[in-house]
């Protein structure tokens, strides 16, 4: 395949040659060339790595359904119970909702997804199986990892551990944890289960951390301690972790250095919260950082529209980024940064100005999008998009291409 007349990361007009699922050549655009084989018309558009949503709750989606008033209350437990009271009564069955949301994400440029799948004594494996079904339905259009996620905690309700283990036996890729202190109020017990199951089934760990200030740092230190003791370097992700930068500059620096040493990744959803660890400092330290959309207009929040280009704008906006270099860094986090969390074969951005993902030998998961520059593409969020997964066009003009 030849992708003709594109600008990789906003650079010079180029012709990009693919063989199978890899980029095999990048050369200056030649308008007179008569290529053999399949040709994708770039028309001077930007060429970027496709998006990687590494923090999304496909299992709770209401994308495509009528808008409903928000009924959730404050706090994780209250919101969890609000979801529990409402998710079964949606206008469309869960399997259809999950598949429709994943399809919409792919059509807008996301071909790598790490989705949470809530597992508890209420839904048991029903939500997990709905995400598995969507993963299988779109196996040729996107790579999907599934995290078994104890949204309601692990220790509060008898039988939760057994449900989590059943999902791991059913093929979950990642073991989730959440707020060891504030939700289960037993950080040792909670993390014993999380890391114990991860070790037993040889999967990675992703901890959902909303805990504030010093308490969040305390939980993080327990996670760092276990990661080091169990030799799980490169196998742990911290999600949210809103306030790890709120205690002091020295604590923030120490946490970032520990993340870099133990290769602990960070997944952000671009919140408006203050006190976060600096994205610039994390990136410069070599920490793998990815972006996700979190809920998709669900029982937790009315936000989310399946468009990671929108969420990249939000990441830049909430961090008050104005320089092109920093806005482009946000794009790098949203694309190849998340890909490096899902696969260690993918090169992470090595600094603020690094733009990996479009070199010879890289996987051909690609997005063509209109825009003068990468920064303008984030600001304008155009719709002239073509999406490739493993060297195959899977979507064009915000619609799936049916093979």
C-alpha cells in the first residue's frame, strides 16, 4: 500500500509505503510517480499514529442513547450504586451499546483500546462478557485489552474475589484495583488480592486512584513497594492519581523518579483537577504516559463522545498548554504514549519534543486528518479522517469501511 501525499507529524509532504502491518519506506512526495498496488489519497493531510485510549469504561456506555439527567451523588461508592441501579434499564441491550461505542471510537481514529470491565457481585461477568464480545466483533479493526475492574471494591462484598478470578480465567488482560484506603479501607488486603491475582495469572496491574494528597501518596508508596518486591517493573499503571503532585515539590519529584525507575506508567483522562504530576516532568523522565476518555456519557458523567482528538484538546486545555511543542506533546501522549502502555515494543516519547510512531519499521496504525499543523488539528478537530489498523483502512470520513 502507498499512502500518497501526507505530512508525517506535520513535516514535509511524503509518500509512505506499507507492507503488511509495517511502514517500510518514507520518501519525498512525487506527484508524477505511478505506484503499483493500493493507494490511499493523503491530499496533503497530516499523518499521525492512530489514537490509543488506555482508560475507557466501555461497559457503562450510553453513547447513542437519549440524553438523561445526571442522577449520581458524590463519591465513588455513591456513584457506583447509581450505576448499579440504572444500567440494566437502558433503552438498548448492553452488548449492542458496547459494540456501538467501540465502533464509533474506531471511526474517529482510535485503534488501540484498554477498557475497564466492571466485575462485582451484582453484574458478575455480564459487563466483562459484553466487552469481550465487542473486542471479538472488531478484532480486525482495533486492538483491545480488557481490564477486570472491581469498581465496587474487593473486600466490601463477599464473593467479589471469586468473580474477579473467573474473569481472569476468561481472558482478562489486566488486573484492576481502586482506592485501597478510601473504598475498601484495607490497603494491605486490597493490594494482596490485586497483586496476588496478577502474579497468579501473569497479567499487568492498573490501579484507579482518586485518593487525595498524603493518602494518595501513601497508597502509591505501597504500590511502589510491591512492584519492586515482586519484580513487576513495567507491569503497573497508575490511573487518574489526581493529587500526587499536591503534597510538595520534593514528593512529586521523588514519585516521578520512582515511576521512571520501576517503569510504572501513568494514564490520565485530562481532568480539571489541580495538584497533578507534571506531564512535562513525567515525559522528560521517560515515564510512559497515556490518555483516555474515561466514561462515555454514562451513569457517572454526561461527558465523553468517543473522539480522542477532542480529549487531546481537553488535555492541552486543562494543562494550560499554549506552545505548539506542548500541544503536540499532548498528541504524542494520546497516540503513541498510550500505545507504549499497551505494548512495550512501542517506543515511548523520550522527551517533550520527541515524536515517535511514524518511522520505518513502526506498526501501521495510522490516522490521516486535516489540519495545517498538529497543533491546529487539535484546535480545529477536523472530520476529514482516514484510519488504518495493521496496514488496512478500517474507517474513512468518520464511518467504518466494511470489508
